[in-house]
C-alpha cells in the first residue's frame, strides 16, 4: 500500500494506492507503517480535516478499510471525507457503513463544492 500525504484547501489529503497485494507476512508491517505515518502527520494538528483520495483504486480490501477506520478513531469528531469515484469502491464503503463515519463522495468536484474548496 502506498500513501501520499499532501494538503488541499486546509485539508490533509491521504492518497492511497496499491503497490502490491499483501501477503500474510507483509499485511501487518505495511498496515503499521501506514498508520504510523498518519499518526505522526496528525500529531499536534489542531482540529485536522482529513480527506482520503481513493481515486486510484479500482477495488478495496481490508487493509484500506482498517486505515480509514483507525484514522476516524484518531481524528475523532473532526471532519473526515472520502473521495471514491470507482463505483465498486463507493458501494463497498457504503455497504460497510463507512458513510456513517465520514462523508463519502463520488467525485473530487462533489467534495470541493460541499466543502467550499476552490481549485
């Protein structure tokens, strides 16, 4: 799993991509590494708003779900959004109830309009 961190309109953007499919021996080290980067990045931030950009994904697995849920736990009551343009990814996130933990958007434009972010 590859995680790129950037900032967009006052939001911390976490763009996620699959590098290789994980194996049982690599799952936890990869997951721990990504979560450590997110925790380190959010440490000391006051009321961070986080957006997960899943536009590079055509599927989603348990590692991605775990990262999203754990980040929701870290951020707490603050804003979390997910951009999931792929219909399969969007549907799985909805079926799993992730849309009740965060705002779920089908496009970057939809997310930008909802959050008043100018391109």
